[in-house]
């Protein structure tokens, strides 16, 4: 018991403990986005992502705590099809966002932004 406490205390002291951070992804029209990571709480992360999103109709589509999110748009028409996804691994989130973009009619979907938080 004492040994476990010492290990945990050392991890915290030397900054090696797992991050307990929050992040968010906001998206709007025509490829607009805002992302936030490593905030102390979810509400601060959401507010920051919305401030960074410089388009119309921006809304938070993913709250992050130790996971990833990706946003894909049709590069031929950024105001057309788009999609987002989140998951425990960056590659899976990116693949899911691209699949969703293509499945809704996108012709040349690309990842516009991705964000991971607190690992």
C-alpha cells in the first residue's frame, strides 16, 4: 500500500501521471472549425472551440477526454458534404469521418482537422 502511494506521488511530482484534460471540436458551415485540447474542464474546452470556429452555425460536435476527433470535408466543395467522428484512436476517428463524408455524397473528402486530448 505504501509502495503504491510512493509510485503515484512520484508520477504526479515528476509530471508523468496521465493527463486529466478536456478538449472539444466545433464545426460550422463551409469547412469552418475550432478545436481545443488540454483544458482543465469540458466547459472551458467547448467555449474555446466555439470561439475558434470562424463560420456560421458553429456547434460543438465532440467533447474529448482522452480520445480523438476528426472532421472531413469535400475538398471539391467545402460548403457541401462534411462529417465528423470521434473515438479512442486517431486513425479510427479519421477513417470514420472520411467514410461518413463519402457516404453522404462527398466526392473528394479530406480530413480538415483532427484533435486528440489527454493521453
